[in-house]
C-alpha cells in the first residue's frame, strides 16, 4: 500500500509540475515548484522514516486544507489584484505550502520547521508579487493550512534527526528511543 501511495504522490507531483512550465517568470515558477515540493518532501520524509500513520495524516491535512480553501473561494468571491477572476481569498498555494511546513515542524522539530516555513513564506511572497493575491489572502491561506495540519498531525515520538552549529563546527545527531 505504501509503495503504491508513494508512486501516486510522485506521479501527481510530476504532473502538476509539468503544468507549471507556463508560469511567466522565474519567481512564480520557483514558488509553484516549492508549493508542490514541500508536501512531496514531507511525504518522502514520512516514507523514509516508515511513518505510514504520519503519511496518512499529511494526506488528510492537505486534502482538508484544499477543500476548505475551495469552499472559501467559492463562497467569498474576492477579485484577484490582477483582475483575472474572483478566486483570490484565500491563497491555495500558501495553504498547501504552510500545511506542509506545519507538518514538517510537528514531525521533525524546528530543524525541519524553520526551513520549511521560510520556503512557505517565499511562496506567499511570490503570490503577492505576481499580483495573484493580497497579503490577507496569503495570511488566511497560511492559517488554514497550519490549523488543519495542527489538528490532524500527531507529534513524532520516535526517531528524530537534529543538528546544531557552534560557529566552528556542526553536530548532527540521530535519536531513537530504546525499546
């Protein structure tokens, strides 16, 4: 089952990435890749750590996040800054990216969370820069993604990879509870 699920996730990501090839500028293209890459990385980390329950939690949280975003977009009808359509509020890209960032922080700690939140923040910035959203749109998307993931995801009580930096040296540490 896990092998088939990983193939499905990989296939979906590759298909979605190919659809993003038409993006107008490099920032938008990069943000689209990060939007898909964060959940793919989170799923890969769950598979590597043999965390099937975590993978299911990730899929649930991303699915509910996207569902909530679509309901809100269909209900609120906020016009985008570029005038393209009335689906501005909330930002789906930000919701997906921040959902994955929250998952990585919950499962892997701040060693994974900080870089993931920086990447998700780049996505939010790029959506505003591209005039697809306003700041309130990306903030609402971020909150939606983080809250749904917070609700569905259990903290990781098993293996943990951490790292530290003293200025002259780096420490990588792998922890696993004794059974």
